[in-house]
C-alpha cells in the first residue's frame, strides 16, 4: 500500500519568515517524490522532485526539500517566504510498481504581511 | 512551446447527463493522465492513456471512460453524472508511458446540479 500524508492542513506565517511544510510517505518500494503548488483557479505546477541521488533537492522559487528515508519524510522548506507564496501545496509520490501517483490532501500556506 | 491545454474551462451539467472533457498534451509528450480534484482535496488518479490504450486505472467506476487519439490528445467521458462528480478535472501529460514527471493543465471545473 502507498499513501502520502501532509501533516498540516493550514500553515499561516508572516512574510520573510521561514516555513516548513511536512510530508510523510509510506511505501515499501522505490518511490519518486514531488511537491506541487496550486494557485487559485489554476492547475498544479511542479516545484521540485526527488528521483534519486542527493537527498537535498532544490526547486523553483527558492524552495527546497529533503528526502529522509529513515523517517519516510519529504518536507518542503523555504528560508524566507513572500506574500506571493500564498497557495495550496501538494506532496505526491509515484510508485514505480503500481505505475500510479498518489497526492496528499494539501497544505494551505498563507503568508501574512 | 505550448503547455498542456484543456477545454472547456468551466461546465455546468444536470444529474444524469453525460460530459466530455478534452486535453492536449505538452509538445513532445505522448502520455496523458486524468485526475479528479474535489474541493479541499488532493487530486485523485482516474486513469492513464499511452499508445491509445488505457494503461492504469484508479478507483473510479466504469461511468468514467476515456480515449486517446493518434495525435496524443485525450478525452475524458463521464456518463450518468452524479452531484458528487462536481470537481476540478485535471489533465497531466508526460513522456514514454511513465507519469512520474507530469505537467498539468489548468483544469476543467465541472459543476453538476
């Protein structure tokens, strides 16, 4: 079985503060992991991905994530957020055996001035 | 380079009717996956089309069907619409039958009344 759990449904933060959005995955097979951002009334945009190699992955817009196999986590971080980062963020995996992607329920990031 | 396009943008249907949604993949992509995103939830995988065949399917009833054309574009058909089918329907394209690196379209918002 596979699942992706986003531990926080809402994360409010002040502008220029650091932020971490938490994601845990559960899979006994090799996985690829992703973070997507969704702005209101839009589709999903890929922020970053982990396929293999270095466990620290850098993405667009200053975001990065760390793959932690022992803790089965893939948390998303940004050292200083902007108002424009306000959006819905989704963690997802791709199970190579099943050939399917599973998305978490999303985390709403609200950046306040 | 055109990204993934979907039509229509919005659609209102009545219970029991049938609907067809359309998707054109990103240039160079040959694989199309469809997702349903209910309000406040993450996308749920419906199915994937590659080489004009349904290759993978999520936990959706047979009322949901699709097609892929020789130019790689795709249609999603839903018969006997239910109120619960109201959602944002997202199309994602990728290359080579593997959907781990997907590009999403803006979605079609379906409202069933």
